C-alpha cells in the first residue's frame, strides 16, 4: 500500500478546506455585527448551517437512496454526539459570551487559541492518539502563530480573572466536542454537522430572544444564513470528515490556520492594516503546517478484528466479500468485518489506525 503524500491526502485537504471556509466567514461575520448582537449572530450562523445541511441530507436520501455512500448515525453514536453537542454547542458558547462581557476583546482573542492546545492535549493524553516530536513541534508553532496574530503587540492584563477563566473553559468545551465528535466520525459528516448546527443555533437564538433581541431586516438575515451555511455548516462537515481521516490533533492543527485566512481576507475586503507581528506569525504558521505536510508515520502495526460501517473503497484494509448484490460503485457503505492483520505502511490515526504505540 502506497498512499498519497500528506499534502495530497483527502483528510488534509478536508481540514484545510474547512479552515478556508471558516476563516473566510470571519470578515463577513464582522460586517454583519452591525445588524446583530454577538449571541444572535452566532445563533443565526449555527441555525442556518443546521437547517441547510439537514435539508440536503434529507433531499439526498430521497434522490440517491439506492446509492447511499455515507453511513447514517446509529443508536450507539447518540451518547457521544449528545455529549459533544452539550460541550461545544451549548455550554461553550454561553461561557464565551460570559467571558466577553468581562474582559477586553483583544485578550479574549488571545485566549481562544487555547482551543487548539486543549484539543491536542486531550487527543494525545486522554484518547491516546499518536503524536511524535515533529507533530508536537508543528502544533506548537501553529498555536504560537495564532497567539502572536491575536495579540498583535497589545499588552493586556487578564491574569486569573473570572472572564479569562470562562473563555478558557469555553475552549476546553470545544476541545471536548472535537474529541467526542471523532468517536462518531465514521458516520455521515453532513448529518453530524447538521444536527450540531441546529442544536447550537437553537440554544444561542434562545439566549438572544430571552435578552430581548429583535430580528433585523430580511436582507441581513439572508446574508447571515449564507455565511452560516458556508462558513459553519459546510466547514464543519469537512472538519468531521477530516477527523475520520487524519485524527483530532492533526485536524485541529490544520484548522488553526483559519485566523490567517480570515486576516488575509480582512486586509483585502475591509482594508485593515496588519499588526506588527502579522508577518512573523505567518512564518511560524507556515513552518508548523510544513511540518505536518511532510509527516511520514510508518511502522509494523496490528489490526484487531473490527466490525463497523462507514463509506469505503476496497483498499488494503477492505478485502471483503459482499452478502448482497453490489453494482461495483465505490465508495459505498455497509456493515463489514476487518479480519486481524499485521502490516506496515504510512498511515494517519484514522478510524482504522487508532492503535497504541
């Protein structure tokens, strides 16, 4: 088996595409803040993503039910998904808004970089995802670049204030969300992202309504819906797909490039001037991404017997027969068995390579 180099791997492409869409949404969301309070805008973005994705999910099932290529969520996935939504879609946004009311925005932006740190630490030390020096160094450079970008040379004292603690807790909530979502990432990313968006949107819109929010004109609502579908919905679906293919920490590292994409677009669209640390941060970010791009992880490893369901092609890990008529289309989805296997090839910590080292 000779997979594509890291830079062409589908999981890497999905993670970077998710970052591009989410990063591009930032300057547009900033423009929409003139018509929305932050909580209401967050609710609209999430709700639009959920409605759009679940609408496509339902339409796709009706139109293409005979050639379904993705596995739907099953009952055993629901506890993991519910816990992920509770942590990242309900608790974390409320903590973020509480923190934003108690500290400067610049300091808050700096603390938001903790999400990547917490995501990687949980993946490595709690969920036992593989990490080596190269990946750890790359992640460190990416996080440091994000810190420099959001700091921008502004000194702020936030110490151990309640606002800082609330935002740090929000980042931990999103990190828990990312790691728990990986547990269900074999299922349809569109369905997963749609459910998460709908629930998170309902919670945030409920908070905004309780605070007395009045919806703006229809044009602003439609603009927010488009930004939400692209920057939150499709982006999240691609993020879930990357979780399946390259693991949580690596997906989080690639996704951490989103602030630079947003900053770059802000320079063009909003004619903003980059801070004095923008370019050094860009160099650090590029170095960190390069370390991940050029990763090669290969060793003898054991595949235990495994029975599961997900979209797949008949590669070295899927040498099985079918007990139903098959038209030869790939990828396809059905329950299949992986027999015990020992071999060596380059691999990521995907759904077939969650072994210990």
